[in-house]
C-alpha cells in the first residue's frame, strides 16, 4: 500500500463526534473556558492512618493509609526500591486487591531482588506485586520483574497480567543518557514492554516487536486484540502507537511477540502537529502507518538524543502525527483516553515548561471502532490543570488525572461533562520538590483508590471514603 497517498485522501475532521463516556463534551478547557465542578468539596489536611503524619489533603470524610515505602522490606526480606510509578489493581481473595506496581529506577545501579531472575543484572527498575486489604494493609509482597529500567507506566490486561513499559532506549549500544548514566555497564538493550502475570513473576522476556522507544503506557482493546502505546520522548516529538500481536491475546492467554507496530496519523494531514493549542472539541479521522524497524540495534554508539527518536522518526517520515509527551492511557468502554502532558497553548501569565510542548496538558480520546480522535480537554492554565501524567477511569467513568506540575501537585477529576475538580493535594515533601502523584487505580468494587507518590522516598496509598457523594 502507498501510505503517503493514503494519508492525503480526503477529510481532516469528522462531522460526527466520538461516542463513549465523553460523547458530546465540548472540550471545556480549550480556548480559555473552564467548567469547574464542585467535586467532593474543599480539601483539608488529613493524617495518615499508618503513622499520623500529614501527607495528603482530601475532602471531608476521606481517609488514607500509606504502605510499602522505598527502603522497606518485601515478605522475602529483600528491599523495596524507590520511584514508585504506574500501577494497576486486580481482584484478590476475600475483598483484597493484588497490586502490580512499577519502579522507574534509572541507571546501572544493579537489580533489586533475586539477580538470577533479572533481565539485566545491572539495571535497577522493575515491578512489585503486593497483596493488600481495602485499607492499605500489606498481606504479602514480592518483586515480580527486575533488571529492567525506568519502568514508568503500563497497563492492566484482562487475562490477569500487567504490561510494564520502559521509558528509555538505554543499552550498551547507546552513548550515556541525559543523566550521564554509563550505558557501557548494561548487558542488554532496553526500551521494551514486559508482561507480568498477576499470579507470579515475569519471564523477563521483552516484546521486541512492540518497539524500542521511550514507552510510557499501554491500553488494551479486548475487541480487536490490539495494544495502544504512548511515548514520552521528553525533549522531542512523541507518537501514539498500536501493536497488533500475531494472535489475539485473549485466545493466546498472553501477549505474543512478532506482531506489527504502527503509529497514528491524521487522514489528509501528514505529520499533523497536535502538540499545539487546539480548538474546542476538535475531531480528526485517522489512519495508521507501519514501522518497518521497530527494534533497532545501533552501531557506533549514537547519542541518546538520536537513539530515542529512531522509531518515531520512521513513523513521522510516513506521515504520523506529532504529540507532546504522551503519558498515561486507559481503555474504557471502547475508547482509549491518553494524556499529552505538555500539549496545548501557553496561557497568558504561565511559563512554558521545558522540553517539547509549551502547554499545560491535553486529554485525548481515540475511538477504537471508528478510528476517530477527539480532544476531550485542554488545560486553560496551570492553576486548573498542570501537566497531567497517569490517568485511570473511576467506576462511573470520571477520569482521574495525576499531575506532574511545577508547584503543588493534585489528583484531579475530569467528569463526563468536561468539568474538572480537585480531589487530593500532595503535602509538599521536604527536600523533594519533584514529588508527584502516579499510578492511580481503583480496587475491585471501587471501595479504594490506590495511588503512588513518586519521590525520593516513594510510597503507595489506599484512599477510601464517601465516593457516592461525588463523581468517582
């Protein structure tokens, strides 16, 4: 197929809007308008049920307990690493939850847990699996994937697995990264996704056909059997990807390697730049272009800046759309919602963030059965929404956005009417201004919202309270 000719066929925007929970929302955040929901009411300091320390500000009636901080011990006595990030909750026995949690550890700092099971014994990232009560009491815990690197987010799979994503292309074939980490100490290539079964430990085998790039999140469409992937290429353009495995995972019982990787493009507008400010509710028809070399091996140890763009440049050469820092993604009722952390226009009075993209965040929706892409929300200014990162959906379809902003960081709710509200604020962490929310996920039955704090210490939280009073 001539992909360039296909891209230039008719139609920029679709006349019909996206279906699903956010059907008809006119993107209240774009073009300066703000629809502010009351949510659950004002936030106040609440003491941690574990030790009485104030770590979160929550609405009246909500409580929380922190658990599994960095430096504590797993059930086997090994040490819990830091940089808690993406996470999902699965049903456990007797009203418990099984959490699979990422650790976004960079650099050749050595694998945690049993190094004999590590993908790369030099790398310090991976996942933890924790069995917890609805009130954040840890029943047992263990490493479930180790020897990977910068495990940022990922996504839950309906066959009881978590897909963990490496947000890097580090490896012995690449020059030192932007943090100066010595890649010559690594023994394996990185930049892949890994499947982690809820019932045990990962086989630590990368799904190489799903690409070697700065992976962020994964969202699975159970109808088509496709995995949607976001890319957070901080200083450069990012893309929205689709991986189609050789056999439907619900039939295979797992995610198989050897499939096809593609990038999203806007029909009729090759290399459309969607990182810039968009008009309210804009909708696009899309097509997909194929990546010919999803798993590059580099010669001559190119600079990290060059290597991290290698896969994305292939797609953009065929017309793929340009986004800014695609991070969290969630599949909900036939739609993949994903965050462009620095997408949008710079509001008057705001300072543009560093990196690629000068806005304070966008939320996009991709309708899987029609191929339509729609802007659900664009931040009008940082005080309303500041750099949305991880995202999940509540039992009633409200999106929960984890902020990665420059000042106070919030958990914000985005309702099906396009209204945004504050649900939680992180108490500033002394000596760690970069602390942020990550990995929000509702437990079975919706009783508990589990979420992580990524900071120098890092820990997880269980939050519970009068959910029926608001939109979650």
